[in-house]
């Protein structure tokens, strides 16, 4: 079946611009996660949705970052006033819910801020 | 969060078994031990998880020490496709806010020699 998809696969933007990154989770998965991965590091948690609500946004680095999941399926990560330090691979994962459910990751969006 | 310690890198010859160690001396009684791996330019993928008993699946085996302070991921016959970064992760990073985030370290980079 279809896995987690993310668009675009690559995004190049200029400092100060606004970007949106999209995640399509596996159909029926209630939980959705965003992570950020810098070069040479493991992924770092950003935010977790259970259904439509952001149940835990403790990983968002500052108020320039925001994510939505209005219908409990597709999610969009939004970054305002991008900075060079935001350059990273942004990963999305989904799971069926529950405390030991496997997370299925998408291929990521590589964001480059010039 | 309970932490894990893994070697930075390991090498294996193709078609030989590989034992990837992980130390987690501060593991709590309810923490599961999860392994994910990340192939180059891809998102992480689930490998295996366990709580107390050794576990086997089609990808690998997980051997858990009796005191649960360490574990070993076993790939029975390494192939070139197994070259990846392997992450050992405890529990699901329950933050007390209902989040089941994964807390990744730097993992072990496995190289497979033809």
C-alpha cells in the first residue's frame, strides 16, 4: 500500500521567505509526527498530532514554526521568516496510535535557505 | 529521557552476521527498546522492538540482556542493502503530554564490505 509521502522533495528559498511543507500520512493513521534532521545528526522531534489537534508541540524551536492538520489527515508544516539555520531535512511520520505503534516515515523534504 | 549509547560506526563483510550493541543502563521498567534504521537519503524505517524477551522478525533479531541494561541487534546475513545508520531508541519518549515521540541519538553507521 501507499506509504507516507512528502512534498516537495526539495525546497530552496531565500532568507526571510515563508515556506510550507506537506505530509500525506498512511490512510487511517491517527497519529502524525514532524521531525527535523540536520546533517550528521539523528532526527529531532518537532510536533505530534493525534487526529486534528496538536497534542505536543514542545519540539517546535520558536514561534516561526507552525503546523496544522485540519481534517486529521494531511498536515502542513509552515515556517515564517526562514533563516539559514532552518536548513535541514524535514521528516514526517505517521502511526496508528497507541504507545508502542510503529512510526512510518516519509522520504523527507530537504529545505535549503540561502 | 533515558539515554542510549551506541558505537559511532561498525563494518561488516557481506553475508556475515552483524551484532550492533546498545547500552541503556538507565532504562525504566516500562521502556520498550526500539531499533530503527535509516538508509542513505531516506527516512528512518522500523526494524524491531522488544520489552524483555528476545524477539525475531524477518529483518533481524533483538537480544535483550536479562537486566535490560543493554541489547544487541543481530542481522543474520548482512547485505549491501543493510548499509545504514541504526538507531537504538528507548520507549517512545513519553513526555507526559500524551506524545509518543522518538528520541534519536546519532546511531551506529554500518558499512557492509562486498
